C-alpha cells in the first residue's frame, strides 16, 4: 500500500517527538518522586503541575494567534530548545546541591510557557501533514505513543532514579531531545497553511477571532466546557494519586499503577485506530467518559491494595483514546486550518484552566481536609473501616468524592449534548 508523502513526514515527526516526550516525561516523573520524598506534601508536589499549567492557561489564548502568524517549524524548534536548557539548569542545580522546590516551580513555569506556544503550532502542523481520511487513525497513533510513554515512563524513570539517581534520568531526557531536535531541524519539512489577510491583523483582533468562531459553533464550545469539567476532576485525581499510593505502598506500586494506565491507553489506542467511525461521535465521547469516571475513582477509593488500584487504572483509561480520537476528528473537520492555531489556543485556555485549579484543590483537600479528618477517626470507626487507617486514607476518601463528581458531570453534559449527532455524513 502506497503511503502519502506528507503522511510519511508526519510519521517521522510523530516518532521523534514521541521519543523526546518520553524523555521529558521521565524527568517530570523523577522530579515528582524527588520532591515528595523530600517534602512529604501532596500540595508541594501538586505545585509542580500548577506551575506548568498556569502559564499554559493564561497565555495560550495569545499563543495561538501568534502561532497562526509564525512559522510552525521554527516555533517548535525554539520551544524545544528552551525546554532543554531548563533541563540542563535542573541538572546543574542537582550537581551543585542547590536544588530546592522553588527552582522546580520556576523551571516548570518556563516549560509550561514554551508548551503553550508549541502546542498550537504542533496541532496545525499535524493537520497540514495528515490527509483528512486518516484523522482518526493518526489520532489513535498519537494516543498509542502517549500510552506507550505512560507505560515506559514510570518503569524506566523509577529504575534509573532508584539505581543511578535523578541525574541519569535527565541524561536520557537530553539524549532524546537531541534526536528530536536534529530530526526536525534537518530532515522534516512542515508546510505552512494558505496565506490569508488574518496573518497581518493585530494580535488582539486575532485572539478575538478565535473566541468569535467558538461562540458561533456551540457544539465545539460545549465539548470544550465538558472537557474542562472533566479536567477539574482528573487533576484532583492526579494530585491525590501519589499522596495515596506513595503513603500506603511506596514508589514501586505507584510505578505499577501508572504502568497499568499506560497499558490500558495503549490497548485503547489500538482499538481507536482500527474501529470504524461511530454513527454519533458526540454520543461516543459522552459514553466513553462516563465509563471512565464511574470505574477508576471508586476502585481507588474502596480498594485498599495494588490489585484494585491497577484494575481501576485499566478500566478508567481504556476508553480515553477512543474519546480523544472522536474529539480530534470533530475538531479537525470543523475548524478551518487557517483558524486552528487561534481556536485551539482558545480551546486550551477554556479546557485546561481547570487543571491548575484542580491540582491546587487536590493538594489542599488531601493535606488540610481529608487526611486530618481520617487521622482523627477512631481505629475501628466507620470511615476507617471503609478507607483504611493509615496515611493515605484521606486521599482514598477524596477519590470517592471525585468519583461521584465525575459521574454527575458526564450525566449533565450528556443531556446538554444529546441533540448533537455529529458524523462525517451530516
């Protein structure tokens, strides 16, 4: 079977960028382990993600407008380079024994800002390189690489962190950066979208154009708000998971649970890539998220061992690639290529602003509400029998709360979106 030349270029870009993402993910994972070991605080650990997402949310609405004006390849190269320099700074601080939490927060904020600019450029580059008929397939492949990284990141990062220290993790990260950077710089050509007068318009007018487009397309706007609510729940989950698992079972079990997440998304990615298009993509998105929200959080809450946690991870993440693939097809078909940078950035600001809020809420709720509440319970009291009596039982209780919240979000938006029946044959 003959493969489109642009699609070959996309596969090369996807492969090298995925390798670099693996290295970056390993460093991020190792820094979480380092910080939790040195602080024991869910909030201080969650602040790593808050500092990454805060600039992403605040600046993304402007970054998309700039991305539509700037050369996509040069933008991606510049952002990758700044992120690599930040990693070198972390390595230097570790070697000199000067690394403290606020250094990591500042560096994560810089990396978050770079990701803010790079992400819309990467999205548009993918649209320009992928034929329309391959949108669902390639979305499944992107989920495949992300899930494979989810499997490999905790395994490799934990092994290197335990036996050779965080320096070895960073060395692997920098090696993968060099491969991706040189490949993009020398061997990958990314076309620019058709020229339009919009490229010469003022920045604020460009930003307004993305918001106006969303206002005129209620399906896309409602899907974005749906994901914003889901991201709030999911980021509370992300803040609470290390606090619960590291407290109850240690870093090896946390790595195992995260590996199960990766395996589930890997399998789900393969399924998403080979399944035929559903008759109603909107309904498919709602059902996939409802299945996820109604399984994992409750198994994490009420299952007091690694087996339940791993089963929950599999059930919770198996349907996510299918959801992402359908969302991706709708967005890429509905949003014109010359508008995608602006609209994707407006989407990022609206869809992801709940993530730093959720991480902050998760850290505060674990450290200041649920853990103290569970610590005050009698040894054989009701709540102790349900969630356990050791440190981490408060995080387990929080999972039950966000499980109920996630199901409620899915039901409410399922009702709001029931009139939309998006498919290729509209």
